[in-house]
């Protein structure tokens, strides 16, 4: 049984849905430099994104939410959404990140979007930075490796809090912030010089974003009394490959590496007890001040939000076996689980495990802000019979309900995604997550018309029954 007021909705990201990449004063963002299918090919040599001209940039048009937002929000309302998780493009507000005054046309666009949401009683849940930032800050400061970004982010966040006070109560600071130690350009806008060890860069950026996040939490509470500011993590439980004690150790290490370390910074406001050894073994020395540590302590997040797609298997070094892909990287294949066409292991029970583990460790409310399955689909008779998507979400909602029955405080559930949008990791439209099909292909061809899939009517029943009718 889900509690009264449980939030049901869907999630998107500005750079994956809006398009209009230079319209109404918007500046170039790092996401606008990412090409299509080769997008992750250059992930570890991002200089290539700035030096080459590619034939197509999916984020520049995305699915044109910028001009379709009234129609799209009406469709979300028709599915009975009570919340909509979306992100604001920093470059619509501060095109280079350093303007004295914000871009009024950009502020107005999101005013219109929030007003449209409230027309239907939909609560916006706003990600301040979702895998994009002004490209100008990469070019001038090399992104988040420079602590100047902390102040610029605070200025951006305060501008949003002051403008949207009364329209937005729920905020998330950085999308999948634990990805930044791996996706250094993608999440931090920083280019690691060729041949240098990326890890010190990754952990300095994570520190800088933890300080920035804490400052945003403190300012939000000051400007918008009653506001709730969450951190956002890509979360996957890590299972030991066997009961061999060294497999258990390997799983604990991978958990800490993937999410545990970052969660402590944002949800406890401090470095984990094992950090000293962690940094010594990785030969990392951070630039950290006492004042920053104090800010982190005072600016811990109010809740923990997660994307949940899969679980992972970890084993001691000598174990080999079939591998599988995943969000932010895969691992050993789990023989008990099916995978999506992109190799992501489907594990509904892992969601109950994740929610229990997080709540037990941090005793803060948890918000599932992404869960979904990407599938190759073809429109037939103006719809898609996506029974597999209904089965996927039904199974995950059932497990989430078990976590609620266990006593975990879960704030809400947002599917990824209300409609087909640009894939973050592959730049494809072909990896379709939506309950609404969009007629657009990987190269941006199509009518961009919206079509309801079978799951659209199903989700309407879920929201209308507060999750009791699945
Ligand atoms: C998460 C991102 C989302 C979304 C999702 C699906 O990592 O927070 O932005 O993209 O993954 O992944 P993909 O689009 O790569 O299939």
C-alpha cells in the first residue's frame, strides 16, 4: 500500500528532450558537443568533441520539447502524473555561466513550464544540473576541476530559487553525481590532459560538487522555506559472485566505489571513515579546506534520489566469466537475471534491496526518480504494444511497495521516461523508454508526432489507484 500523497510521475533531462539548443539566448552547453552513436567512444578523450565537427548532435534538437511542452505536459496529466522530474539547462539562464544578469527569455520558458504543470496539479521536481553546463566554463576554467565553479553554480542555483519560489518545492542538485569520477567531461565538463591519471581529477570534481551542492541546500532552505533538496545517485546494488569471503570483499569495494563513497559526501556531509586509506591507495591528494568540510556538514541533502535500472555482480580478481553492460558500466553476468537489448540486467527485487539498504544507512527519505527499460520499437497502427514495459514497471512497483511495507520512507516514483527521448549513453532515439512514442530517428528525421503506447493507459490506472491497480 502506498501512502497518501505518494508522488507518481516521469523524468526527463533538458539536454535529452528540449532541443532549441541556441534559441532565445541559450548558450552552447557541453551536452551540445556530444555526437550521436559515437558519443561514448570519445568519453575518455573528450578533446575530440571540441576539435571535430560531427554530422549530427542529438541534443541540439532532441524531441523539441521546447516547442511541444504544452502538448507533452497535457499528456503527462492524462497519465495522472502528480509530479514531473525535469532539469533546467544552465545555459538558458546563464549562457556562458558568468553573465551579471540572467537571460530573461530562459527564465520565462521555465516559468511557463511550471505554470503548465501546476495547471494540472503536477508538482515539478527540478534537477539543477543534469549532465550539462556552459561550454564556456570548460573552455575558460576546464570545468569543475576549478573551484570557481562552486560560486558560479551557487549564483545559478540562487537565481532559480528566487525566481521559482512558490512554484518549485523539490530540487535535486546534480544528476547521478557519483558518475563524475568516471564521466569527467560528461558530468564535470573537465578535460583530463592526455596521459594523466583521471582519478585525482574525478575525486576533486566530486569534492567541488559536494561543496556546491551543500551551498545550494543551505540557500534553498533560506530562500524557499519548506523546500526539500535531494542528492541524486545512479544506484545499483552490488552482489557477491559467491559466498567466497573474497567475493564479499570485492562486492563491498565495488559498492563503495560506485555509490557508497559519494553517498556519504552528500547524505552524511562528510568523508567516509575509509577515505584515508582509499586516497592513499589511489595516490590521490585533494585540495580540501576546513571551511568546505563545515559547509558540507551543514548542507547535507534532505532526501536521497536514485536512478534504478539494474544490479551488479562482483568477484575476486581470479574469477572470470561472461560480462554484461550497464548504466555507468556493467560487470559479471548474473545467471538469474534477464537483460535488456543493451545488456542492462533487469532486477526488480534489487530495487527493494536498494531502498532498504539506503534507508538503513542514511535514514533519509528516498525518491526513485528514474526507472525504465530502453527497447527497439516500431510504431504499428499508431501505437506500440509494449506489454514488456508494463511488465517491467509492474514488477519494480511491486518491489518498491514491499520496501514501503518494510517501513522505508519512499517519496515517489518517476518512470524514465514519459516519452521517447535521446539516450544519454548512446545518443540514440532507437533506445526507446517512453510511454509515448515519438516519430523521430537517430539522425533527427521524422514528424516528431507523439503516439500513445499501450503502457500509457496502463500507467493511468496505476496513478489513479495510487499503485494498487497494477
Ligand atoms: C541515466 C541518466 C538519464 C538517462 C538514463 C537512461 O544514467 O540519468 O539521463 O539517460 O540513464 O540511460 P540511457 O539514456 O543511456 O539509456
